[in-house]
């Protein structure tokens, strides 16, 4: 069984049964006893293109598709008579077949719509389930599975940047390991409930981030304690009593030092010295606590060490993402290390720079890739309250960060759980036949 795979959250019992060798699939390996190996075209139609009989139609564009969850993020309207996109009905699966959407895993199960027929991108493969054979939710999850996704990516054809998955992949090349309908509904239920938990966790994260933005706005314009305020330079409204100064006067500001080398080049990488990339700062919540690469002695020799407590800020591509290093760290010149003086709390300054991210973006140069020059970053205006108030502000904002961090860790756990469950449930390695799983109406409605 895959890492962390368990049905305990969804069933009262979990007597599992292994697959029996009587049929094999290049996608699903051995087919379990009681399942059928069928051609994909036996259980779904490809691009049936139902004719809309009303206008305007529900419109689901490519940007509305999620890379993780089955529900479109939003809907629009469009007249089918003025648009030549794919059409679909409730319960169909939308499979994005153009780069980079295919590689990113964009897809959706079409939910109930305001119109009977919906319309969407010409770059969808629409898989319409034959509901006497396959539950629409199971078809959606088969389309999201690693075997199908990886095969579709491998079959992409066309010029660089415009590659597409041929429709023949769905019409003639995929086979399906098909459980009986009652087992299909149970498998779909387990995966649906994990997706539902991921969605609710994302909503909690979004709300906490919104609270954090509002709290930063309040604390950096009004202060932690009661203050009179004034409008000051580029800072806008700030407490009158706070010191207003420049970044370079309260902190050392220095670029990382490491000329680009091929990723994991053994001449420089693979030692004991943590090396941080831009993406790890972008994904961090207040603190950098992990790293994916290390430098060896030679790599260390051509780089520069930054001490714990250094604020790391992105200055290329992504502008103004920040995090505090929690260990000695090295990084490339696309990142800047800011080391505050003893009278400046590094967590306070990190939160303040995060608060000023939009301003830093406006300062950046407008070339092919955004860049923020140090000559513009060093003299930016900053505030410096008394140290005790800095710490109070930092504590309040870090409390929100810790909540966000906890929820993101839980979301990551759910995503790992889902990957393992998809692998084991869709292949029949783990069976749901003898489990007591209540099928929700969203899945049971399809029979």
C-alpha cells in the first residue's frame, strides 16, 4: 500500500483484497477479480458536442479549471452561435489537452449548470460517460490518475509551446480497469471526500491570509498601541511617533552570490550547506524552514553564507516575497539577504516588507523579467517603532502565519494521501468491497 493510504477516515471496516491475475493492462497492471478490462471508448464518448438549444450558455473557460480539484473555480456565459468551442453537459469530464495545461493537470467534472448545455475551450477533450457502465466521478478520477496523465503527456504532438494530446489517445489508446458500479461509487466517494477536505482547507487558508493582510494594514498604519497618525512620503498613513528612516540605515542589504550552474551539478551541489532557491522563499510562510538543495565545499567557496535571522527577499521574476532564514543559508543573486541591526526585530521588518510588496513591485524594472535593483531597494522608506512595539506587532502577525502554515501542512498531507489513494484504489490494490462507505448524493445521483 502507498505511503499514508488508509480508508479509516471513510469506512467502518477495511477488509481489503489483493488483485487476482487473470487480465493485465499496460496502465493498471493486473486486473482484480470481479473487474473488467475494457477499452475507454466502451465506457465514454469523446467530444459528443451536444447542440445548445438556448442562449446564452454556461461558459467554462480554461482559466476556470483547477489543477487539483474537480470543481471549476467560476463560470461565465457565452453565446454558442458566436463561439466554436467544445460543448458538454453535467457529469462530463473536461481534460485540458494543450501545453502547459495538460502537464499541470488541469481538468474538471462538469457540475450542475444554469443551462443544460455548457460551452468551453476548443482545447478540451470532453469525455462523456456511458452511465450504465461507469460513474462520472470515477471517470473524472481515472483522467486525473498518474498512468493516464503521464501517458497523455508522453503522446503530446505539435510545435514547441503549442503541443496537444491527440484525440486518438482518448478514442483508441486508453483502457479502463472497470469495477462493478457499487464499487465504483465507493472508490469515487473516498477520493471525493479527500478533495472536499482539500477545498475546505484552501478556504481556511484564503480566509487566514485575508485576515493577515487586513491586520498588517491596520498595524502598520495605526500601530499596536494607540497613536496619532500622519501621512509620510511613500509610506502613507503611519504613527507620528514612529521613527521614519531608510532600509540601508537599519539593515545590511546584500545580494546572494552564486553564478547559475546546471541544477544538481555534482561539481558544486550535493554537500552539507543549505542552498535556497526563489521558489522556496515564495512558498514559505514567514520563515524558511526547509531546503531542497545543498552545496558542497566547492559550491560554498563561490557563494556567500547568510546567518539565521537574515530576511531573504526575491528580486527577480517574483518581486518582494520574503521569509526569515532559520539556519545558515546560501542562495543565488536572484535573492537578497537583509540583516537588520540590533534595534530592529527581523520578524517585524519581514512583515513590514511583505506589507510593502505592492510598492516594491511598482519599483521594479519593466523588462522581459521583472527585476528590483538594489539601488532602488536599499533607500526605500521604512518605519521603526520602539523595539517593544515591533515585537508586539511581529507576535500578532506571526500568530496568523502559524495558522496558515499549519493549514498548508495539512493540505500537503491531504494531497499526499490523495495521490496514494488514487494509485491504490484505481488499480484495485486496495479494495472497498467490504467497507461501509456512505455514498454522498453528488455521486449516488448518477446511479
